[in-house]
């Protein structure tokens, strides 16, 4: 597939390559989705390529989000802003993501995991909005590299101890005491920063605010899921050590999620608000992953998939409002319901998904996560209840502040929406609500 995409980039002009690559990505995701029904793929090809049920659904999400990213970045094509380079960066990012989810070796997984940083950095620096994008890129670079270097040392130590880095051959580590705890922290910290957890999340709002719509959609849709996927792969090595740290992770996930929800309620930048809401949602995902129970793991994967579709759609909506009003401030872009009434329906539907209202996939995942956390400790019910309440509060704040009120007086005319924009939003919303109708498939994939 990559041969056809690269030939398309080199041989045809920008507008044709744009349409062809969108078509190839959608067809690829559709065909890949059909493989779920094939016992041959899951039994033989899946084992050969290192694709299990969790990596399968994350690869499918990567293809789908990447197709929607290209579809939602029409302004780059209209302005002819280095179209071929933009498409090439997106394809390289997709390649690194697919390789990350297919890896059978921890060292190769580390290389592919870190290689996704380079195309993302180029997208932020090359097509970002403001001069502060350089600072945002440096934030993201140093946060990620600072956390990932101990992971490399940990993997090399694991190789010297076990003689192999194959995921299927590594036995459960017997390291305990201070050495085992330091080893565990060094391994897990890289994925916790990528998730991101409260207190190591400062790079995320900056990266989202300065990134173009493509960078925000990829970050929210797929890249934040790399941290969760990495935790699923490395936590079985440290089963015993992890048990003594579960209280810390659940405290940081739930209490940090509540504190981030308060930060959301005082935001005036639409993209910053959506970015901070991602940190709050991922806090609950962190709790489920660290518990590593059946309910926790199933709920975490469900929320990761649902959040990837919902948050990406909200960033796409924020970009559509920004292209018309010229500002991301909630104080300026008020009253969108007055001149974009049909777009208000999509704001409502995706906001309902963000607060885990039925019938979205987020509801199924959050119920599973709440069951797993509360069954571990009854006291956590207070923080989980506050987190669920404030999740609805800041989502309603985003919806009411953007849609109601008197619109900006300097705005004289506006297009309510184009067919391409409605199609992109529909393709975000439809899988988010359709997958809960067949939630048994997700249980089967777990």
C-alpha cells in the first residue's frame, strides 16, 4: 500500500494526490476492518505480524483517523501550503504507528514508539498557527525524550538479564525492593508521560494549541493511545512491583483528573479546553490499566477508542469555527448557533460523547472503569464521582459558551458548513455510536 501512496505523491499533482490518498486510506481501513471476521487473518497472519486483538483495533483506529485528518485539512490544499510534504509526513506517521502496534520485540517497539515524535514535531513546526509553536515543539520533545531514555536503559538491562527482548519470551521479573521499584518506574514513566498523566501533562495543551488541525486530531486520536498500549505491553513484566504502586497511580489518576477538570472550567481557549479534557479522561484510563483487571483493561481500551474518535471530532469542529470567526477564544466565538445552526447539532452530538452520555462507546468504557476502580477501593468512589460530574460540567460549559450568547459583531457573513465538513464529522460520530450496538465484539477482542 505504501508503494502506491508514495508513487501517487511523486507522480500526480497536489489536488489529485489528495483525493487519491484519502480514498486509499478509507479503503484500507474498510478492508482491514473486514479482516476481523476472518479466522485466517486473526489465526495466521495476525500471529505472523504480531497483531493481537488490542493492536488490531488500534491499527484500525489509526487508519480511520488518518483518513479523517487528511479530509479535515482542506485549507492546506486550498492554500497550496506544501501539500506533498504534508501528505508525506502523515503517511510516515501512520507507518510508525502501524509498526509500533505490530512489534514483537521490545527494542523495535521502543524505536517505532519514539519515531512517531519526528513527523508530529514537523507537523507542529511546519503548519502550526503562531510563533509559539517552536516552544510547544521543544516542550513535547524534551518531555518525551527525558522520559524515554530511562526506558531504553531499562530494556537493555532486561536484555542482559533475560537474554531476549521478544515480548512473548520475557518471563515475569523477580526483581524486588529498591532496585525493582526504580526499574519499574524507569520503564513505566515513558508511557505515563505519553498518556499523559497529571503533573507530566504540560506539553499536551501547548502542543494542541499550536498544532494545525491535523496535528491536534492525530495527537488526540492516536498518539495518546501509544502510552496506554505501551503500558499493556510492559506491565506483565512487573506484576509484583506494580501491586505496591497501584495506590499511587489511582490517586494520581482520579485526584489529578478532578484538578484538571477545574482547570477546564476556567479555560477560554477552545482547543486548550478540549486538550485538558483529554488529560482528565486519560486519568481514568491510567487507573484501569494499572489495575490490569478484566474490567479495567476492557474499559481502558474502550475509552481509548471512544475518546480517539470523539476528541478528534471536537478538534475538527473547533477548527471549523476558527476558520470562520478567526479566533479560538470562547469570549469571541460565542453565539455560533445564530449563524451556524446546522453545525450546532454536531457540537451537541460530540459533546454528548465527550461527557460519556448514552449511546456512545465512552459510556460503556467508563462504566467498566468505574466498576474496576471502585471494586479495588471503596474510598475512590468519591473522586470517581467528582470526576464524572465535572466531566459533564466542563463539556456543558464548552457547548453553552460556544453556541449561545451574542455573536461577534464584526462577523457579517458565514458559510454554515460544507458537505466535506459534514462528512468528516459524520465519520467521527457514526463509529463512536455504532460500536456500542455490537459491544460483544469488543469483549471478544479483549
